[in-house]
């Protein structure tokens, strides 16, 4: 393997699980004593469960992914997520077991010690690894074949990443003028004989398959490790996946966590529970209040129902509370809403400001047409316009549309009248939607829901 990824993963996981168990015992001894811990054998069931949960949550949060290039502040967020899961499980277990001794002090000690020891482990392992890999006798001499954009980007990576342990000798290329080029491609064997080459990186275009085959034969002859950077990586997103289907390696252009059945089940379960609670607890008193207010301030239907796009082939009837005068409210044309739009009613202004006009969409969620979190569904007329300048717009249909989304909590909501400015905003909004699809996690949905609730309190509309 190029960077011993699996070895690093298992080492870090083993160290963290070891620290977890040490912290568990120390916390138990500090809160009571070792004799009591040994006497209450069921506490070791909790310890085993905490190990499993750490393994699960660290994988879900990609805690060990790109370990050396992520800042501690980013890793700290993941540490807190994992420790939160540990504490929740411990509290639940102690409640179910009716434990009366290992309670508050034990949980506080455990959470604090786990944060301290894992944070310390991260810094120590980083420092030891970088120091070891940076020593001259541990460096691997590498030649990059191809001095184009891909080759230069890889050179930048190995220059910045000292933990990879590469010593760059030069490029081999026929078509690029660069002072780092040490030979032409057909002279590669002479360079291998002259220099102590350990690794060859092939970063050539797709048209160079014959040359690639010849280079691999030469490297095999000299027992050199060879790695190929496929030129088609320029077509794929950063969240690609590589899998095997029988004997065929398959590169998936975009990673999509919600393509997994278990995650769709989890997300759908949460949608049903939360939308059911809103329908049962909020609608019975809110609907009569709004109905009466509409009678006095804006006669007309209570609800605004509009066809919205869910994916390339399907649309659905999206529910909202009506916020505009009835005679202007049902247009299917592209007419952006301005801040002081005269079409908006007095009640409508308040509903939009608090985002309460979106509440009826919990009915769509309960029916399975929407999710609480996802890309906002566009009216058909709007979607047809957006398709003219955003090619990737239909990828949004890979997941259910949402009441709120990653783009909305970042301020990319609604449209503006200026055409060019609106194009920029739409492109950014769809970029955020695609990022959400590729990076979905349960924790991300929770973050978006909390941010949306905070924006509702502050009066910042998060819908469209």
C-alpha cells in the first residue's frame, strides 16, 4: 500500500480502544474503588459495549480518515461526537441496570479522561510518525511520470505531507518544459539504473496506455513499486469510492452514503417520528389560530399547494401555509420574492420570518414525499430555469427533498431579481446540496436541524 493506510487505521483504533478501557477502569476506581468494580461484573458488559460503540462511531464519523492532514480543531469535533455517544450509552446502561454507585462522578471522569488521553495520543502519534518518516534513511525515492496537472498536484501533496515519507527525484515527461524533469519517458530505465528509485508514480493521460504498459514492465523488471493515478479522476468528485465487483475494479464517481439501505431506514425512521410529533402536538392548536387570523387579515385558503420537483421523473404536491394574496399566489412562472413584496400578506410576513410557513411540509415528510433535511424542492418553473446553467442539478434527486438543507442554513435560500447574481446563488446552493449528498451523516442532519431552529428563533428564513 502507498501509505500503509490500513496499518495506520488499525494502530490508531487499537490505541484508542486501549485508552478507552484504561479510562473506564480509572474512572471507576476514582469514583468508587476497584473492589466494588470487580464485584459488579455487569459493569464490564458496559465496557465491552463502549468498545463496540467507539468502533462504530469512529467509522461513521471517519475519525481516522486523512488523519495527518486534518487539524486538531476538526478532530476535536469528532472526538466530542464519539465521547457524546459513549456518555449517552453509559447513562442509558446505568439507568436500565439501576446502578447506584457508578453514576455522575464516574461519567464525568470517564468523559474527561477519554478526551484528554485520545487528544494526547493524536499529537504523540503524529509527531512520532512525521519524525520517523522524515529521516533521510526512511525516505522512499520517487519518480513521477507525467509532469501535467495531475503529476504536479501529486508532487504538491507529497511535499506537504511529510508523513508519507517520499523524496522526490524528478519528473519524466516528453511534452512539458520544467526544470524538475530529469528524463524523457522512453529514458526511464536509464534513470532507474542511475538513481536509487524505490517508487514510480504514473500520472499520464488516458491516451498513453501503451506507454503505461511498457513502464510497468520496466518497473517489474527492477522490482519497483508502481502506482497509477487514473487520468479520469478529473471527472469525479472528491468523495469517490473504489469497489470490486467480481474481478472488476469499479470507481464510483460520487459517494452517496444514503444509497445504503440501513442509513435510509434510520433517516426515514427519524422523519416519521419527528413529523408525527409535529402533526400531533403542533397542528391541533396552530391550524385553528392561523385559520382565525386569515379570516381577519387575509381571506382565502389556509394552505398553498404547489407542484415541486423531487427527481428527474417525479414531482409531488408540496404543502405550505399561504403567505401571499390568493390572486397572486398560484403562479407557476419564475417570479422571485423580494423583501418588500406587495404580494405578501401581513400574516405571511410573520410566517416567512419565523419559517413557520414550511410547517405543513411535515405532512409531506410523513407521507414519504420529503425528508426533514435534504435539498429544497424547486417549483417546476424554477427547476427548468436552473437546468439551463447548472448541469448537475438533477443529482439532487438522489435523495428526498427536505424542509431545510445544508445550503439554506448557509444563507443560500430563495432567489433574487438580478439575473447574474441569481445564477451565482443557484450554483452555490446546488454545490452545497451536492456536498450534503456526498457527506451525509446522521450527525450532519442533527446539526442542520439545530441550525435551522436557531435561525427560526433569530427570524432568519431557511426555506425558499
